[in-house]
């Protein structure tokens, strides 16, 4: 009977109809994002356990996973003193027997009954027992091993679905629909690779590593190809000559502002500015990343570019990731722009409704203004019909989706992204398709050195002593705590406790200690920050709200607690808050008590180099791009198998996507229909513009 039903299975069939699933378990699968059989066969294993080495019972070992084939000679469930019911089976072959002990799984007595042939994989404990081994009961000679005695796939699970249950479900789904899952790749793109059906089978149940690796390559390629196709389609729309605006004025305003600067631009700043202005002058939408290490002076370059745009009669927007930074940019930019006679207006959470209305009215009327704000500027309410340039400070919270939103505000504006985190080429390719880049490596002259030290918690008294000395010399200090919980409740508490502790500290009694964290209201944050800038507060206890861009050159000491919780790039960013004046600065990294030797080692890298480029590469190698570039915020779906560090595969996907889109820009060719459908499923939002374009 099940035979007749199985012919009706399609990739889109709900998992509920799979033998052994049903409505209740289907709800559990849904928690894992698995609704259909296709989802199930695309629920790739997280990893594999190698249980392929078969030995005799006598040769089982405690050091590595080995597998035996034997017969169950006795089996019994029994209650423990703790009230749990465990299950024990004795497995024998001609060399001896081994006792397998399963905690709290009395129902196994149904499967593992005396006389049954079983394959058991695991290690033995010092008493010679196997605890919770992987096992497979053999019902006939021909059956394929799923759970033991092979490369065993380990899938992500949820409560109520066991590894065994998942493997059986995946196996059944593969049998029903693997051959019918529609391959989104055009045949030329995947030439030389194995078929999708084979790849799906082998990714779950490979016979060996090479089978698994080929499957993984095929499926990773698919992910990268889809991503690159989207980016390529978007790039063609965005980059078309004539879709943007020519927005470079002759440069009189910028010249006036430069005259009044208290410093000369560095050679790197000059070069970056030239590249940007050349882009502004062309009617092709610019998408340029300005990378410069913390403190390299990106803000002023952005401002000068904005002045060109304003001179041409257009509007410029300067967006910061946080309120605090936005407010700070307002001050800096106003100071820089005043000599040019250009108005800088702010639209932040701290703006009153009346201010907000007034500014929105001026923007809507097309007045050529420089407006500074947070991402709230992207809201639909804010109309900027003459928006010519959007400057985005600190890229990692600004992605593909935001860029599309901007494009709806006017003709496609030029976008300049300022970043202290250099993006490796492969990643730029993966995330943006093509992206122009200007890099500033040298810092302005006359900067004090930053000395970085790692100090255990036991050294904290000395750290405070040192802090007191610095403060007595007129300097200021940051004490930074990591964000521990999304939403900030716990770190607000930890920060408050640390604030309390330092406020009470006898050595610091002459000084004011301030507290800043994400849970404060915008105006409270602002008041605290203003007080720190004005040196009414000498020590600022803070969470990572100060991570990017805050510029208080009198601050010369930064103590970062639980430093092991931060990535290297992030620590580098943080430490870039000091060393901004001519004084020597000190950054003290205090790892938590439970920090591993390896994590400690990682922190030592920061004491060795001050080069953000080097640290970003180290970070990428260590943690992968998800962390580094906030893939989640970027509006791109998660890549399950593809590794963005795989330059070879990425380049191949990029080239294949380019070819496909060049031949059929909107994917209207019937041969590209599966591709188009896959893209609409995974990337609808990102594609809106390209398909409508
Ligand atoms: P970042 O690139 O990290 O955003 P900022 O733009 O905040 O750096 O600049 C850091 C500091 O360096 C600011 O106080 C800025 O005024 C100053 N600055 C920028 N360019 C120069 C320069 N060419 N010479 C000296 N100081 C500069
Ligand atoms: Mg900055």
C-alpha cells in the first residue's frame, strides 16, 4: 500500500505525509524550518562521525570510535537508584562480549532484543562498557547502514527529534524525491559537477570523504551561484550609465572647507577623495567602499565629497549606526562645513517633533542640505527627492537591502561606505558582486602610540592604580564591557554593577564615573556622552555602544573586560577610541577567569599588531565572515555549505553567474525558469529592483 502512496510524493509534499512523521512530528520539523520533503533533503548534516572502522569486540578501545558487528545475547531494562529506567544489552561476537548501556531509553528493549544482529559504534569506558553507543539493528543482509558503522551524518535537531529519527526521515525523503528536486542551475553553469540528485544523496549518506566533498562542492556552488546571480543582476541595474546623477560641483565649497581645516589632508586622503569625486561626476551610480583603519580620518573625506554634491544642487545624507555617533558627527561636520557656508542638519532620535517636521519639510522641498542621522533616515517618511550621495559610516550594519531602500528615495544615489574593517576581495565579491574600493593605510601624523597589554583579573588593582594616575594627569578612561545578551538586559546590569564598583573605589573618589549602555534613553545617553566629551566625567563605563567612531582625544586609557568575548576586529575598533591625541595611550585587555589558553593567545595578537588589515584577515580565518561582516543584517540568506573564504569556488560561481546574466538579463528564457524561481524564493527582496529595472 505504501508503494502506491509513494508515487504521489513531490518535493513540495509536506513532511507530515512521510512514513513515521505525521502532524505532531511535522510541527517539530517545522521548528527547524523543514516543511516540505525538499526542505528535508536540503537539511544538510552539520558534521559527520567516522564510525567506519570495523573491529572484533576484543579490539574495541577507549581512544577512538570503533564499530563491531555482533549478536545481542542478553538485554534488560532496569530502574536506577535515581528512578530512571536505563537499558543494557550485551553484544557478542566470537572474540567476546561488550556491555552497551543506554541511559533513560527503556524503549530500546523493543529494538535490541536477544538474537538480533546489531552494528554498534562507539568507545569503551574504563569498565569496558559502551555508553550510549550509536547502533543499528540489522533486519536483513542487504540493508544500508544509517546510524552506525559508516560516516554517520549529524544533523541539526530540535527537542523531540532524535538523530536517528532525523536520519530515517531524511533517508525516506531522499528515496521519494531526490530525483525530482528541480535543479536551479543552468546546465553550463554546473558542467563537470555531479547531478543534484547524487549530491543530495551523498551529502547525507556518503560512503567516504571524497563522495561527501564532491557533494558539498556541488551544493555550495549552487548557493554561491544563486547569490552571485542576484548580485550580478543588481549590479547591472545599479551600474548602468545614466541611472545615477552627475553630482560633482566644481569644488569651491570643498576648497573653502579645506582652507579652514586645522590640518592638511594626508596623501591617502587626497587620493581617496579624488577617486570619489571622479565617481560623483559620472552619471553612473557609485558604490564605493572607503576603507581606512580607525583614526585614519574618513569623516573629513566623506564631508568634502558631500560638499561637492551640495554644490551641484543635490542633497547629501551622512548615516551613522548609533544615535551617539550621529550626534557626534553633527558637531564635527558642522565645524568642518561652516567655513563653506553649508548647513548641517540633524535628524536623530533626540530631535523634537517640531525640529523633525521642519527638517523633513526642507528636505522634501529639495533644499541642498547635508543631513546627518541614523538609519532612521531610510524611513519612508523622510523624503529626499534630490538625494545625490549617501554616506554610510561603518558598513557592517548596512547591506544590500538598505541600498535598495535608498534607491527609492530618488534616482539611484551614489553610495559611499566608510569602514574600518577591510573587506577581503572574496568577501566583497560574495556580498556586493562588484564594489569599488579606496583604501587609506596611513594615519595622520602626530598620533600618540597605543600600547596594548593583556592583564588577568588578578591584576585589576594595578590597573585601577594606573587609571588613577592617568586621571590625575588630566586624562580620561573608558571601561568597556561586552554585550552578553541580545536586547541588553544583562549587560545593562553588569555595566551598572561595574559602574557602582568603580564609583565606590577609594582611588577614584576624586573623579566622576559615568555609565553608558544601550538601555538608556537617547537623551540620557547624549547627556552622558556630552559630559564625557566636556571632561565632566573622567571614567566612562560602557558597553559596545561606543564601538564605532566616538572621538574624544583626551581619553588615553581603555580597559576592556571579558575581552575574550570580542572578535579581534572589534577589539581593534574599540581600541581605536584611544590614541587619538598626541598622548601615549594604553589599552588593557582583561580576559575573564575562565578564558582558554587559545583565547588568551588570540588576545596577544592585538598586543603585537596595530594593523587593522592584518587583524581582519586573522578574524576572517578564525571566525568566518558571518561574524565579521554581519551577514545576517545584510539581507542575504545564510549560506549553509558555502564558505566565503573559498576563493576558487566563489570565482567560478561569479563567472558562471556573469555569463548567465549577460545572456539573459532578466532570466526570461524558459531554460532559466528554475533559476528564476529559486531566486524569487530565496532573494525576493534583493531582486525587486533588478527584476523591475
Ligand atoms: P575614522 O577614520 O576612524 O572615522 P575620524 O574621521 O574620526 O577617523 O578622524 C580621527 C581624527 O583625526 C579626527 O579628530 C579628525 O579630525 C582627525 N584628522 C582627520 N584627518 C586628519 C589629518 N589629515 N591630519 C590630522 N588629523 C586628522
Ligand atoms: Mg569614523
